[in-house]
């Protein structure tokens, strides 16, 4: 028989404390929907990828309903570089011509989505991969950006803004104990594909599902002020101030915008967390401390 090393009294007490701390959160969030935007290093580092998959399965096993919306920026850039194209961004949004859109669909709807589904299933979950084109559940139209210097809108190609999301397909998968894994690709009126920012999809989907939580995983500890200190709580008024002074810029703008809109439209809590921290998802959902920045409505 294998030798089992006895756990020390200190380790036993620490483990018991962690389990006891998790109990009220398991009870509070039982049968609640948690929408997770999965991105950053957590999607590229093997240990973090495995940990994320295990964490999602654990949340499902204790009775919660996780829904994963994923990005894939680094993977898209890698494939673009292989074919000799350079990724271009304007106001944090990827410029997407027809050739780039083909690569986006190949990466998001294929390679990345299938890998996440496979990892979750390997760890005991029942994941199903989707794009917004499936059942046309994410309807989109062409997005134009505003230019502060002139009145002409900026055309960034096949980048979409969400017209509507039909949550029925995702809700149905939840009721059958599947874990939906969604690539942020929408469909236009004529069947054309649109690349949509994953943060925007996660935020709008959280609203439509009446989610308890929206969690946005990033490569930073959360939202930082100009001194590099973590801002643990944000409101619309404070966000406007931070954007005006340039503290929030680039790719953080759509993330913050979707977080605020979700909070205003009924999602109970919205969090921007550091996906580079091991088990950041569990720390946010199942402990007193949490990690990152919480978004809330103005008082």
C-alpha cells in the first residue's frame, strides 16, 4: 500500500479554513449564472490554461452555471504574422479586412474554441463550443469609430457592434448541465461574419442571461491609477474622470465600457481580475478577499 504522509495540524487548519470560507459563496451562488470573459496570459500559459479549466469545472460541480466567452488576440497575431500581415488597432479595436476576418474565424471559432472545450472536458466538464453564428444568436452590424478630429467615421472593416443577443441557446445548454464556450463572432443581416470585441459580447450576454456575476480576466491586477495602485471599486463618474485624464485608454476602454453597462443593466457584480494569478477565478468567486477591481453603479 502507498504511504500516506499525515497532514500537519497547521496545514489541516488552513485547509479547513479555506473550505469553510467557500461554503457561504457556494450557497449564495448556487444555480446562478457567472459569465467569464477568458483572455490574456491565462489563455497562453499551459499551467494557467489547465488551472482555468479545472476552476470552471469546479464551479459547475458545486452548482453554479459558468458561461465562458473567450478572446484570442495573441493567437490571431501569431497567425497573421505567419502569413505576413501586421495586426492594426484603432481605439483598442482590431482593424479587420476580409483576409483578417478569415483568420479571426479560423482562430477564434476553430483552434482556440476547440482547445478550451477540450481542456474543460478533460477535467470532467461537459463543454460545448459556439460562435454567434450558431443559430444566429449574436446579431451584429458594422461598427464605425468616432474621430474626435473630424466628422468622418473611421471604417475598421468587418468589426461588428451587437444588435441583439438571443440567450435561448446558451440558457438551454445551461439547463442540460453543459458549459457553453463562446467565440465572439457575430452574424450580419446578409450572413456575413463580424469580429466583435469579446468584452462587449461577455457584458451583453451577462445582461441577457440575468447573470449574478460578470468576470473579465486580464493581464493586469485590475484597473490601476497613475501611481500604479489598484482601484478596487469604480463607478461611472470615476471612470469618466479616469478616461479624461488618460489613465484608462486603449484596450481597457471597451472592457470598462462593457463592465459599466452590465452593472447598470442588472448584473449584480462585475469584476476585472488578474488572470496571471493561479486560480484567480476561484479566489474571486469563493473567498472573502477576491482579486482585482469591482465595478458598481453610482450611488
